């Protein structure tokens, strides 16, 4: 799978007249090679994938990760560098680009120290972007990726069910986070054991639970805290970061109430649900991404609420991929895309959101995440 992707990428580079690409986005390095560097630039250690349009591929990575790279990376050569020794990661790059007339980089995903060094090596006129090529490759998922998506949906659904069960009056938010993490990890472990040979892939969730309750419900990306939930309060659960099975990501959100739901909040919630329904009704091959957003936005604005943020985005090996369901994105929807589709309305004292992930099919879409949305079914 990874070798086939690298070969496709090299062919597309050749078609675009690019001699070599320097790939530095962690998710793209994984997408093309199967190697994922958990340290990233937070620890000051860049990993750089060098892909010529015609020639052997090279992975430049820290020596501390050399054994992992040898086990996972589908490349022709690995060049390991060590902290403080010689020119470190700078050693290989001059040779990789010295005869290139056109070098593609990822302008929005290249670490500043690497970009500064590339600027020293190359005239700006030689630089182009690899991002559109990779975005287009990643937009339509393979059969293997769609299997990952479906399994990721099972993990997300297990987390939502566990979170729902854990919510209650007198319960601190962090207890819900513990429950969702355990459920997601156990479901992921079972799926990995049953369907995958990769024993190095961790089943553990590794993202802080997005949730909010009570007056904090208006804080969109609030993390689980020590706050004690109370009867009559709304509770928001989001798994857009935690759903990360075998490195495949999805979006998934629900709003609940404990014991009772105030009428004014219910009316806002019902508009959010209706806006998502309008977007999903519009979603099918042949329409544009922005037209899906337009249907969602019309429901929200017709109900008298402010113009909303995007109603969705593509996901895959990144949390955010192309296209986005937002005004201005004229990408045509095609089968094989995986999209997170939201419905959301915010007012001063309350915020409602529901979100699901789907696969675009030949005549519509296939749901990946599953949980009720009717008001009567989200009052706990």
C-alpha cells in the first residue's frame, strides 16, 4: 500500500515537472511511507522525506527513532542523524536538491528551521508546492482506508456509548473522559487483534476529551475538567480528536441533558439537528462542497441565528483534509471521500452540536458513526 502510494506520488511529481519533493508534514510522511515519528518538532527533531520524481526515496530521521523507521518505513534509504553531531539533518539535503530545477515543499507544514535552511540552499524560483498533489491523492480513500474508516466508526461509537452511560448528576467531567478512553481503547484493541497484523499500532486513545457541561457548554473545545455535573444541565461530548484508529481520524459529536432539557435549549438543539439533516440530504456525488454548507447555513439563518462556521471537513490520516464543507470550496464531491458533517447553533448561554462521519457512495453516503439524535433519546 505505501510503496504504491510513493510510486503514484513520484509519477504525479514527474507529470508536474517537479524534480524532487521534501515532505515534512507528519501525516503525509506516514501516508507515503508507513512511518510515524511521535516526537515531531515539539522536541526539535525534524523528519524529512525526500521523494525524487525518478530515483530512490530517502527518509531523514533522528537516530533515536532509527529502529522504528527501519521496521515501518517503506523507503529505499534511511539517513539517521544525531543531536549535535556534524550537520545533523542538514547533512543530506544539499545532495538531495543540488541538481534539481524544481523542488516541491509543503509551505504550511514545513518547520521553520527546515524552511530557513531550504531557503539558503535554493533560489525561491525553484520552489513550488506539493500540497495540491497530496491533497488530491488523499481525497479519495482506497479500499484499505475505507476499512479503517469503518473500524474507526466502531471505536467512536463505543466511546460515545460509554460517555453517555458515564454522564450523571454528581459525576465529575473527568470520569466521563476516563470511561470514553477505556471503551475506545478496548474496542480498538479488539479490532486490531481481529483484523490487522500490525502489532506495533497502539490501541490507546491519546487526545484530551473534548466535553463541556453546564455554563461551560458554550466553550466549543473545552476539555474534561473536575467540574461536577448537575441535574438539568446540558453536556457536550466530542470525539473529533480521540477517534484516531490505526491513525485514521473521524469527527463525532453529541449534545445531552441530565434529567431535563429546558424548552429554550431544546429549540436551539432542534435547529442544529435540522441543519445537519439538510447538509446530509444535500450530500451526494456531483455537488460542490460549498453547496452542502449552503443548505446547512440556510436552515440556521432562516431560524434567526448567525451565519455559522463550516459544517464539515474531510478526514483521513489527518484531522483536517480537503475538501472542507464551507463557502468558497468548489471541490466536487465524489465517491470514496470521508467527511465529518456537523449541525451546530450557538447563542449566548447555550450551544448545541451534533456531528457524524460518513463515506460518500455512488448514490449518497454511508454512515460511520451511530448514536440517536432525537431529543427524547439524548435526555439522560
